[in-house]
């Protein structure tokens, strides 16, 4: 198969619609983004040469951070090498032995690792279960330092955290709230994330997001009050002890953010396509769980059923991934479709007809 995150791939001489990446806006191959990245590589080279705090800084880095802070309406923002490093960094900087961190059971692995490395007490609540969270907060009422962290959009289920209830609980219990917007940034809230879409941005203390998904690039941001960002800048080990991103990556991210700001309705259009597809899948008898976003899981149950469905869809020109345990719980093997804003209606119709044929094929085996 041809490499890459482009919407169209070639496999065995056949064109495939690529719904297996997190390149949700198709920006990784956008001409203006690619031009900006290649120009920066030609002018400034392929590497930054050192960590940010030594000599790896550049004016473009600082410009990107100011742009992110202005986009998100925060006092400050810090760009960190990857989403993984960003979660390790802010957790390491803000949490310690005396902190209790409340975390959704399905949060991303980088959050789990970040909490463990910080040596904080890790208290996990059942996925999106607010009654369970409220009970756990009550149990830890006397703890002084409390942080709650959640993905805003969950990457394997495509559902959203119940942010309103989370904000209320955090306010009631005096808990610092951090949101990982990796799969919402660029899409929800005119590209700003789910917190903005719900009018709750000011209630979130730490906005984390990645440039590796909808932005089509690489790296991540932590946006927050200036004092919080300063702590991450000074104490975040994934920031301090790691080489800064190459100029081409920063320039590409900057160009991608420009596009996102210029096209604030792209995300909404994408979410509309996802809704249309979920309705068709439902009518065909497929289960899409709690998906409310561009990420649509199609639950197949057994591993071999998910692999069969993936291979069948390939023959119809649609490439999706088959996600199996341990990435998802046992017995919940699934197809994972990530729809993209660079799809046109014809592409959506292709997906619908491929699933219609898959449903017939499955029925003929029953
Ligand atoms: N947070 C979430 C919710 C993610 O899904 C991911 C990546 N899959 C990350 C963080 C890590 O981001 P990166 O790939 O940029 O390291």
C-alpha cells in the first residue's frame, strides 16, 4: 500500500478512500501547508539543533505560541514536541506526591503514564460516569491538591466527555480541570475544541491539544494562565529535556492554524457528514456505540469478524482500521472510521454503499 495520510491511496493498482488516519481536515497534504513547511526547511534546515531552553528557540516558535493563545483566548501557550510529551510534561509539572488526579478510565495512555510518573495518587472513574466521579470526589473532599483530567473526544469510541457536569463538579470541589482536546482541536468550536463549542472554555484551567491530528502536522500545545504555562516551561521534563521541533514542523503548524481560522465551519461540516453516515449504519443494523463525532466505531465483537469486515471493505475501495484488544476491551473489536473534511459527497456515498454490501454479506453468512 502507498504510504501516507492522503485521502486517496493506491493498493494493488486500485484506489482506496483512506478513513484510517487522524488527518481529519486533510491538512497534511494541503499545498499551502506543505509550501510553508518546505520553505522553512530550505531556509532554516531540517533540525532545530537543541532543546528550546538551550538554543532550539526561534521567532516562529514564539509567534505560533502567541497565535495559539490568541486563538484559544488564554493568557499563554507552550508548544511541546508531541502530545505524549505534553501530557507527561504538564502532569509532571503540576502534580506530585500530595496530588490526587481524577482520570476517566478510557483516557489516553499518555495521561495514564503522566500521572504515574508524577507520583500523584491516580483515581480512575468509570468512563463518563458522573455518579462514580461525584462519589470519588466526595471521598477525597479533604485533599488540598486535586486535578481532573479527561479526553474531550475519546479516540476509540468517538464519544464526548460530559463536560458541563465535569465543570460543575470541579467548581464544587475546587479541582483544577485539564482537557485533552487531541481529537477535537481543529474541529469542534470553530477549531478551538469541545470546551469552546460548549461555551465552557473559561472553566477549563489547562487546554491541551495536538497538532498531529486535525492540524495535519506534529507537536502539541498546552494553553492556560501564564503562571501555569510558566511552571510547565520550567518543570515539564518532556519539554525541558527534549530537542525542540524542526522549523519545518513549526511553519507547517502555523500554516495549518491559519487555514483552520480561515475555515471555521469545516469541522461542523465534517460532524454533519458523520451524523449522516451514523444514521445509515444504524439502519443497516450496525452498532456505532456512543459516537457523536467524526470518529465512528463500528462494533464487530470478535477479532475475526472485525478483520473480515476490514478486508471486505478494502475490496469495495474503503480503507478503515480494525481495532482489537488490548487497544479496546476484550470482545469489542471494531472498525474505526475517521471521517475527514476533505471528503466530498461522492466519497460518503461510496462508504454507505460499501457498508450496505457488507451488511448483505454478513446476513448471507448467518
Ligand atoms: N492524547 C490523545 C487523546 C491522543 O489520542 C493522542 C495520540 N493518539 C495523544 C494524546 C498523543 O499525541 P501524539 O501522537 O501527538 O504524541
